[in-house]
């Protein structure tokens, strides 16, 4: 259970989620809607519910039930995800999410991204998400975004750093099962280039991102990428929706291409995996994207020991590397 709240408050959040699904009438409630609500109830709120028996609740009713600002913020995030569960950016559902946010006093900028995508203003929305993503990685030079959307992520094309690349290559010499050795194997298995290589991604991005893959165990499949960024968004509090959660839902579930580097696909959202990744990230006690986390100090620690030290909950094996 991720959100500690009373049953009436939890049922109000779930009722609002059902109201979003019902925006176009009872016939519009899909199997994916039901799965998304049921999984959120079980994993985020700790309830087993009959989704079809939930009473829809309007924005005023939800605001009257949720007095805590943190609960309100979490509820609106859940409603935003709910609006996209069917793989469509629906203007009616988006408007209803905005109405809930207004009543609850939530003013986060990701709500504008929802509106822009629903209005097919894709370029504006993707530019904002790429910027927020770059800004959320503290060791990434996001100032280079002024040159191009991908410039911060590819700094070695014009300025290779062979010494940096060589340092990462030595991780393969560490004992089997250490975090650093598994990190090395993750790069080798996926044919990724290390930071410093002309084709490598920026150290400030790829090291924390791929460390999150290794720590969480999520693969680099489309569904795994969706889960690892959701994990990061719940672990790292810097613009979690705009920088992590929405970009991967749009990329891997709605087929929205964010930039020339990124790939896209349809249908990778699986509710139980998604909410579990959300819960796992929130439960992790050490933020490995934060500026103060020391990657190199962690490399010699056995991975299982690191996971235990960071209080990382286990995951279903389906998406693990």
C-alpha cells in the first residue's frame, strides 16, 4: 500500500478514477479501465474492490473528502494516468482531470502537457517533457537544450572521452554479482556504448538511468522502459510526472515520439506492472538519481545487498532483465 488513507478517502479516489473512465458513458468503460482501477486499488491503496460497484465522485465531492494536500496531489496524478490508460489522449477525460485538479488546488505543470497532447499540440508538449526530463537529472548539462533537444544527451559525438570510457570498461573486472559488474553486463547485453564513447549517451543521464534499470531489475523492453521511468518518477521527486511518467506513457503506450533519439510504440502499459513500479520507486529509500548519490562507491557492493540496503521491494519476474 502506497498511500496511507482511510477507506472512504481511498474509495473517493477510486470513484474519481471511475468517473474519468465513465466520461463518455457506461459503454465507454473498457477492460483496461477496470484493470487500471483494480490494480491501483490493490497496490496503491491496499483495497480489493468491485470496480463496477464504485460510486463515481465528482470534483467537488473528491475535494470535500480529501483534506490533505499530499493526498490531493497523489490523487490527481492517479487520475492523469487513468485518463491515458486506454492509449488515447481524450480531450473530455483530460478536461475532467483538470477539473479535479482545480477543485483540489493542484497546479502542477504536467496538467498543461495533458491538455496540449489532447489538443494535438504535440510539439509543445514533447518539448516541455524533454526539457523537464533533462532538468531532472542533476549531472546532465540541460543548458545545451538551447542548441537542440538531443544535444545534452550526446556530448561525446564531438568530444570523445576515452579515459571515461575506459573507466567504465573496468567494471567488467569486478566480482560477479556486484552492482558494477551487473551494470557492465547490462551495457554489454544491450550493445550500449559507455559514456565517453562517441556513440555513448551523456554520463549525467545514462549512469543514473541505467543504474535504475540494474537496481530495479526492469529490462530494456518497451514495457520495461515504461516501468523503469515510473520507478524513477516515484523515487526522484523532481517533476516526476512531466519528466518521467507522462513521457513513457506517451512514448510506449500512445506512440508519441519525443525526439529523434527516442523510439515509440503502442500498448506497453500494463496496470499491475505500472502501479507496482510506482510503489517500488516510492518505497526505495535512496534516490540514485539525486546529485549526492555516489555511483562509483556503489559499484563494488553486491547487487542484492544494495537492493536490501535501499529497501527496494521485489518485482514480478515478467519484466526483469
